[in-house]
C-alpha cells in the first residue's frame, strides 16, 4: 500500500488569529458597502434633522402658518457654508440638507471608487470611460452652482 501525502488545507477567506493579515475585499463588496453606508448616513442625518426641528418647534404640529414657514423655499439653507454653519448650530433644517447632500454625493463617490478599482486592476478602457463620467459629474456640479 502506498501512502499518499495529506492534502494541504484550503486557504481561508477571512482573517483569523493565526493569519491576522486582512483579505482584500472584492470590488463589488467595496461598492456595496459604500452605497450602504452612504444611504444609512444620509437617512440618519435627515431623521436627526426632522427630530431636532420638531423638538425645537412643537408649533409645527398644530399651526398651519408655522408649518408653511418651515416648508417655504427661503427657509432652508442654500449654500454649502450655510449648511455647515447650521449643522454646527444644531439646526434641524441644516441636518436635513446635509443628509440630502450626502445622498447626492454617494453616486459620485461610487464612480470615483470604481475609477480607483479599475486603475488598480489596470483596466485602461473602463478607467478611461469612468474618468469621463466622473469629469462630467463634477462639471455638472460646478456649473450647476452658477446662478
């Protein structure tokens, strides 16, 4: 009878105590985590803003005039600096606007992450296409702010 050497163990996909080095995540997992975290952060900011607004101004529940002031277009911060200032001053509408800004930037961050992943994979065709898409998105943001 011949003795066969035992098969080597299969490589582990997750780090363990014996192998502390981290396993790089697949591109799809990185993108899904970015999207998940972005949506949760946006939702959290909007919810916090709503809670702050209605705690500070309980008359919004009972007064149609007060609620109309809240929903008026001029009452929300319109500039990025106003949003940051309002968040630091713990204004509810600024938190809501910050949440909306996060929601808008998440897809742009996804494109930027995809660009980095394509470059890491040395996929020049998709990196070039993604660079064009990112450039158009950024151009649209900068030109959209012009009044």
